[in-house]
């Protein structure tokens, strides 16, 4: 999830003055989004109904991310620079709801007739290093995993460069995985597995509550933002946004839970970038034979299959298209490009850092943090503990590239 607020995305609905006047849809972008989404949905229905369902879930994820402007990157930056905790507090609510929803499914180990697994990874040096690198990268790149996708759907050309570099960095890291695997690791530890799911989730909820209280103590009091002179109807607000940030948190938790039920694993994003990079490398003559990461198991099978055979790829495409449709309905779609070269350099460096970091850390803010914590895996907490100082450093570096801190 997520993500700085791009110039074409709606502002945070509960923190920035927003005039809630109805806007005319951008029919060209809406039509393009609907046409491509319909074509892909029809193709997926002819191949695998499960993939078609996950594509539909991803469209809703894209709509939610866009309309709620649900930002991970911007939320951390606002906390650091303005002591504004609301974005991070919304994330805590999202994590609490997802933890409760995930627990009975992960405890049973099955749903809808198939096996179910959580996002669980080792507590290791590579997770710590990758998360720190990712934290730097998302501030320079202008968006995290989910944020890059939904801002791209909203028309940010800069985020296209971030995504390209993200893909390259992810593939680069895959070639180095044999070295990272040798570094110290304490193994996997999930609270639900170790203490039983009721106690494990209760422990996590207490910690989430403590963090929410702490953020409320250190945050600055802010007056509610004015809502404008022409409020929209509820239906208009749902269709055109912006949505309250906490509504986005609830929706993302529910959609991740539905993803777990249908896919058998939680929502992930960055594996697709690694795969896309490898497939591009094949076109330039790269030979995966002998590479430890790409020989055997899931990576080799994914590399030999098509892009539409890969669940994460399908969902990433769906997020972009969902955001494109949301921007079109809201009348906010607009292609934007920075006026100087320095933000483009930052996008390139940030994308590379995020791609490399996410691969060695077993995911990004979605796959490692959101889905990991929702699965009660302590690697998710290690991820955010290291990503936050990386974010602080990234915020300090932004002015060097002509970006506001």
C-alpha cells in the first residue's frame, strides 16, 4: 500500500482542505481504463476464474488507494516533518482489522477448499538491510510499492520511471540472493503460531493500541479541514472521492482478507516486479541456468509461465487500472511531469533502492509490513522498525533533488 500523494491523486481527505464539488469525469481515461480492464477480465475468465476474481479485487484496491490517497510514504514523511500522526494511525487501524480477520483463516490453514498460508519470513539481516534501503528509496522515488502503482494510474509520468527502476532493482537483487541468504538469521517467528492465535492476536492488538496512544501523545493537535461550500451526496463521494483516510484503512484490510481467502496467501506487490525484470532480461540474452534464485521451485516455474499466469502480476496491473478508472470518474486524471531533471534522478535512484530492498526483505510495505504484521509475523515489525529510519534519511535527502521535505 503505498505511497506518496501524487500531483494527480486526491489529497488526504481528512487533512487537507477539499472542495467537495462534483467534477466532470474524464471520459477518455475512464473509457481506456474500463476497456482494458474488461478485455483483461474476459481473457482471465477464459483461463482461470480465480485469477479473474483476484483481478477484480485488485481493481477495487486501485480505486481505494486512489480515492483515499492512502499513503505510506507520505504518512511517514508527515509524521517526521510535521508531527502529523493521522496517516500512520490509519495504518494501525488497518493492521488491527486485518490481524483479527486473518487469524481464524490462518489458524485453520484452509479456505474455500484450498490451503492458506500467511506472509511469514525470517528475522534476518537481509530483512533489516532491505527495509532500511526501501525506506530511503520510497522517499526519493515518491511512492512505495502500492503508491507507485496507484499514482501511475492517476497519470504521474515520474512514477513510470520509478516503476522501471523498481523492476530493474528487483531483478538485480534476485541475482545476489545467494549472498544474502548466507547472512545471519533467527528464523521465522509468528505470534499466532508460537502462542496460539487468540493470544498472539491479542498481544499484537495491545501493541498496536499502545502505538496509537503514543502517536496521539506526540502528534500535534489539528483542526478539522473545511469541507467546501458544495458538499456531494454519499453516492457522489463514493464514486468521485475523496474518501476519509480511515475508510480507506478499513477497505484495504477487508480487501487483503478477501485476497487471502481467494489466493491462499495475503496481498503482495513486488514479486511481480522481480519477475518482469527477469523476463525483460531474457529478451537481452540473460541465461537463468545456474542462478540459485531462478533454478527450481516457484521462481523457475513463474519465469517459464506467462505474465497472466502470475497472481501478483495480475493484481499489480489491476491496481493501476483501478486507479486509472477512479481518476477518470473523479475528473482528476492528468499526465504530470516534473519541470526539472533532479526529481527524475531521484525517481531512478529511489526505484532502484526500493526494488533491491524489497527483494531481499521479502517484500515491501504491503507484502512484508502490512501482510506480514497481519499474519503476526515478527519480520513485519522488523521491516517497519528498519524502514522508518531509512525513511528519515530519505526525507533529509529529498531537498538535494528539488523535492519538498
